[in-house]
C-alpha cells in the first residue's frame, strides 16, 4: 500500500514540475514577444516622425503638379 501511495505522490510531483516548467516557458516566450514589440516600436518611431514631417512637402508637391496640369503645363 505504501508503494502505491509513494508512486502516486511521485507521479503528482512530476506532473506539477512539468506544469510549472511549461508555465515558465510560456511566460518567457511572452516576455520575448513584448520586448521585441517594444524594440520594433522604438526603432519605428523616428521613421514615422520623419515621414510625418515630410507629408506636408509631398502634399505641396502634388498640389503644385496638379496646378501645373490644370494650367496646361
């Protein structure tokens, strides 16, 4: 009887360790994903600011080209 109880306890302990290990791995993967997203966002910010700063220039060029076309030139 003791052997059955002991083997059952060992099996439960092993299962609990597997679950804890899986949880740690999933948390580590989630942390990596968040860090990668933060890094990508940090890199993308200056690019977005540069594009936004250039938008009025591009719009002015398009407007000038349209005015030239409308004027027949």
